[in-house]
C-alpha cells in the first residue's frame, strides 16, 4: 500500500514519547547496566581515569546476552510506537511483525525494507529524532490479503501486534501511553484457524517429528545400507478442525507418510538444527517441506494433554501410545500453544493411525497413480480426486480426500459405506433431498473450532444454527426411511428371486443407517439452535455489515487521497478496488447519523427488553425535542447530532444560520452556510441515549459470551454430528457418481485374487469422453482360479448383468486352473500397458474407499498395500541417476510387499544396457512371484523374459502344478499400406515387437532419421 500509512491516524497514533530508548550506531552490548529513569534531566559527572592490569582482566569468552536498545541521557529517541515495534521484533525475531497503528498495519526497519517490495508496498522513511526509520503499511481491512502472500506464498511466520488500551493505572505507569501493542498471535502455514485463504477442501496439518537426535543411519543412497530401523514418533493436527493423530513408524517410511498426510509445516526439535547432516533432513528435503525448529520444553505425558482436548482419552487408548508418539505429541502441542499466544484450544482426542486399519501407499505410488495431483504439472484437474469428487460441503471434500489417500482394509467399514451408497442409488429422491440439506449446512467442523478458540462471531452462530436445523431434517429423513424399510422387510413376499432381493436389500438399507443415527445427538444442539434464533437479530447483523463496509470505504477513500497527493500512477493502480459508495466529506460525517447496529433481538432477555424499551422512549424524546427546537428557534433545518470532537450538537444550515433564536446560542463551529451550537436539553438527553446504548452493548456482549459458552459446552455433540454430515456427503456423492457413470458395486472378501471384468480407467475415460472417444475395457484376473468363489455383486441398474460375463470369461480360460498371480504384459509403445496397470490399482483404491467402481463386475480380495514403479525421474539433489531412483523404488517394493499386496511395475531395467536390464527385470519378477507372492502386473519391453519364465518353470502351464506367472499382451493392427491402429484389448500371449518406429514417426522424427533406424533394426534382425 504505497504511502497510505503516512496519513493522519486515530488519536492512538499521537502517543507520548516521554519514555524512549536511545539508539546509537555501534553501541556495544553490555553485560550489566543501570538506566536512569528520573523525570529530571540527568547531569554528567566530571571525567575520571581508571587503570587496570592486563592479568586482572577476565580471559576467554564472556557469556553476555544482547540487550534491547537502552535509554541514554540527552540523546535522540525513537517514537514510542517504533520502540514497541522494535521490542516485539526482538522477541519474535524469526517472524515478520505487523503492528496495528490506528487504522493501519505497519512494518518497520528491516522488515519494511525486505518485505515491502515483495508485498508491492511503497517503503517510506519515517522521520524521527533518532534518524529516519524505514516503514511500510496497509489499511487494516487488507490484512487477510497480505497474510495470504506472507504465509502461503512466502512461507513466512507472521506476528500480529494489536492495540490494547491502557487503563488509568497502566497509563500512569507508562508515562501517559494510550495504547500498548502486544503480539496477539503468531500465524504460520501450519497454524491457520479461520483465515479466509485457508484451503476449505483440504486439511491444514502441522506435523511434529520426534527422533533420537543421537541416532545415525546411512544415507538412503547407500545400496548396502539395508532397512533403516530408526524409530520415529509422529503427531499431526489440524487446528482449524481439531483433528489430532499420532503414529509410530521408522525413518524409512517417513516420506510416504508425509506424502499421505501432506503437512503444511513440520516441527522438529531445536537440538537438530545444529545437526543438518542428520539423515532425517535427507528425507524432508525431497519434497521441500517447511521445517520449523522448536524448543522441546518440558515433556508432557499423555495425561497432561487433557486441558487442550475436548474430552478425556480413554484409559486403554492412552496406554497404547508409544514413547516416541508421546514425545512428538508433547513437542507439537507446546509449539502450537506458543503460536496461539494464550488462545485456548479444544482438540479432538488423538487417534493412533495404526488402529485405523488403512491401505498403505508410499510416496511413489501416490504420485504415479495421480491420487491428488497429476504428475505432469501437479494440477488438481486430471487427478483421481478430481474425477470422483461430487461432494457439496467442504467437510465432505476433506473426508473424501482422506478416504482416497487412506482406503480402509476393514471389511465391515467398507461394506457399511457400500450399503449407504447402494441405498442412495436406489432412492434418488431421498438422495437429492439430503444433498439439498447438505448444501444449506455450513463447514461446522471449522465453525465449532472457531468457538473453541473464542473467535466465533454472530454470523458463525447463524451458520451453526442453520447446520443444526439441517442435521435435524436429515435425521428425520433417515429415521423415516429406516422405519419404512423395516416395515417393507417384514411384509411377506412371493418366493421368487426378485422379491427375495428386494427383501434383503430393504433389511440392509434399514440397518445401514443405524450407526449414523446412533451417533447423531440432537437434544442439546436443537435447544442451542433455538436459543440462537431467539437471540440473534439477522436484520441488525446486516446493518452492522453495512456499517463495517462503510468504515472500510472511508479508509480506502483516505488512502486514495494520500496516494493522489503523494504517490504515482502505479501507486494508484496498486490500490484495491473497494465498493462504489458516495465518498464522505470527512469521517465526522459518519457519526452525523445514528449508525448503531444491535445484533441481539430485544426479546432475547428481560434485561435487554427493558433497555430497548428505555431506548425507544429516549428516541421518541429526541424526535419531540427536535420538533420543539425547530419550532421555538424557527429553524426547519435543525438536526440533532453527535460528533467525536464536539459532542452533542444542534446543526443548522442555509438561511437558518441567521435566525434570531439560533444566533442566541454560542456557536461551537460555523461557516457561511452552517452553524453548530450546544443546547443543554439535547446534551442531557444525548448522554442518556448513549448511556443506554452502551448498556445494551454491554448486555449483548454478556449474552454473546453465554452463547459462545453454550457452543463450547456442546462441542463434542456438534463435532460428532458434523462427522455424520461429512460421511453422508461422501456417500451421496459416491451414489451420484455411480448413477452418472454406470459404476458397479464391488465385492470385497479376504481372498488374494482380483476378478475385474470390463474394467475402465476412472480418469482417462473421462478425458476420452470429452473428446467423443470410447475407452477399451479390459479384464484383470490376477490370482483368479476356476475354483475361486466369487460372491455375486449388486450391480447398478445401469450396468449390464455379470453372470453371462463371468461364464464367458470361464469359457475362455485355458485347461489349467489358474490365471496366474503375476501377469507379464508385453506390447507396443503407446498401446495402453501403463494405463492398464494404473486402472486396476485405482479400481482397488476406489473399492476399498467404499466407492462403486468402473467395471461390469469386480470381486477383490482385501489389499493391505499398493506399490507402484511406473515412470522415470532422476534425483539430482541426492546425486541419484534415473536408474538409481528406479532401483531404490524397486528395492522398497521387494522388501515390503506381502502376499496381500498389489504391485504394478512398468519397464523395470530400462535405464541400463539391454542385457543388464533384462537380468534385473527378471530378478524382480522372480522375487515377486516366489518370495513376495503378491498380486502383480509386470509390463516390459524385454521379450526375453517370457522365455526365462518358461525355462524357470514359472508359467501357469508348467509341469508340476503350474507356476504363478501368466502372459498377456496388447497389439498393433496394420492395414498393409502403412496405416495402423493400436489394439488396447489384452490377449493372452507375448508380443515380440514394440513398434517403436511407429511412435517415432507419430512424434515427428525426421524421415531421414526413421530410415537410418530401419536400417539398423534390419541388421539386428
């Protein structure tokens, strides 16, 4: 904000400068000093000389602490506001300090010089007796805009110093200072509460890491280092919602957990700051995480976390926390408490991640499968989350993010979600009704947390009441639905297949709501909502917002005046665009009319009713007094006003200024066309009106505090209700998605087989559909045998029946009974091998998240982890080549995959010579098939692997019972005239050609280069 901060401010700017600290360049730091604070001017004594022997001087380093600038006698001094800012800068030395001065926030000294240009603020020089001070600033109503730049874009820590009026005693102690400026809160990227720029669709986690700072492990680049067993304690929380988690892990798994959690800020022990060679930082540096070093402080055991939690931690749960988790939680809670500067917080009791039973995905898998962002440009569009998100609430979007990044491995949990989705598919009207109610609700998880911090306002109370009303209506809908379905289930049906299906579905539909309904608590929240509706005056709230907008417009107009007088055209352009309102002549005009807005209804309390009755009577007296004065003074233009400087005045204009009755009063302000004067009756009445308004404001403040306390008292119930809304939002969105795209309900069981018929890629299909193209469907029968028992799914109405599809698949099966636990896939470049690998991994993720899947039929054995080695990239920061990165990722898979894991590998060994690459590729294939024994899809261009599979007896047709490997391929269909099309449909067999030159020609390689390549290829053949 160029120069706007230099305008005349409120009276708080002109504070006493009697107490000040002198700054002199080059003044050395002293270990001890005595500062004279007498009011009289101190006098210097005569100069003396002292001598001391050298051997008497202390030797070695002297432990001294730098002191703030000290007062000195007779020297120039900084203004008090600058001194307050300097003290806060020294106390919060790693923060950017924003100091409130009247209607502006200001930066001083090096902060102004460094961050002023980055914020597009004009840096000026404030003239002081001690010399010029660099300063920059902006109007208070632009705080959120500049916080966004500092915190999100520049990853800065921002300390906000607010003005606190001094009472009479403090004013006397401070030499007459009207205000004290103290830091009210420190804002960091991980400690956002309710800022407008916080991402509403994702959690804002801050994560604490505890690790033994004496531990030393080899760097991850050492191939012979083996597993890294260093134990690590993690704790992470979202201050804006109160969610709190812990996990015990090892340093080798740290990067994968960080990828899943996605923390905005990571807190580690300050002791590690001097050990930057610690192996921890090699993992944190990979994704450029923001690291904060914080003092460990006194260790807080789990039992001492209670004051910061909304409820007790169950004894059994408290005993399960490991020492590392407790250390991490202690470090994190103390850091957050320090950042909040005294704000109370109520977090949800911490959950141990180990007990959540979720599918594990490492960082490479999350990236390769594009769960949250695309690989190419990191965009949200094109990711799995973008493809399936149909949620209508912010809390639902955050829960969907959690379900997709950590799908469940609990059959009961998955089936409960599927039952809800199935019900909403079959009952479209109720689904639409619930979605409409969800749209009327607010982000209650974050609303409730604001009240826990004591920050909620009247708008938040209205939003909370609307949300409680939505919960009440949804509860009624679900209760009636459960009763109807139970009644239908009891009715006798004819013993045909259709009626049996209906009866079974009805019973399931009735029971699927039991868990949700049992968690909803309405009695106390409904009473709270009624109390809010009886108390808050929404019309008064609208008037209050109009007044606030008017104040902001006045400040913006003031800034525009200053810039027009002192700035440049560029400065004018940089000003924000405000609402187009009539520009006031002066701020005094703002007080000419009665702009007082009350946000509580008069009937909210007996005391408030009495005060409003009194105020109405006084307002009537004001009208009568105005009429009486206009008649007695013969001044029709007379109005009764109040201004901050003149108090209660009578104002006349035009010819009335010369009326005899008007001139009989002494003027306190006049011009050629206006005159103001005091009338005792209006002064007395006006004071009574202001006193009554003050009492109303006091009573409203008291009542508002009671409403806030009532919200906090219902904190647990409101949060649980909000969690139910989030789950309903996700499951109804899954139902809408299934109905829109013809998805099928997958069958989950405890087998180790995939039976996916006519599967489709959830994101690629959408892109092709936009281009008017269709997606080639493919089956995946990894681990499937003819003896596999597949529970029949409940397909979507739009899906084709699956019985014939299964029978056709079995008829195509060979004589041997197994389809193979590992599929070796060959085929041309660009023929869809990588897409096929990814689509089956994504179908697995969707299925275990509780979503319907893009397939005609899917029966999937629960997967405990998905591993992916797809794509290539080097890591120059860690001095790792493309092949080295590939081998590191492959080693991670071979060490950690279990028989319940699902692995996809694409083109292992391509970063080296063909001979070495083929050897490495077969070694990985052999290990997956014989040691890990997991389900795997293995795509390659090394066609010789097929022969090695047969030679080693790994093929399903091999003698001795058959092996675990089956072979499939894609193909190219040529027309004999140089044209060709890719055949994306998989078939059994091996494709011995990759058709690389066809891709090269499509890419636009010069024809001369193509000719040379053909000659070389012919020689090899």
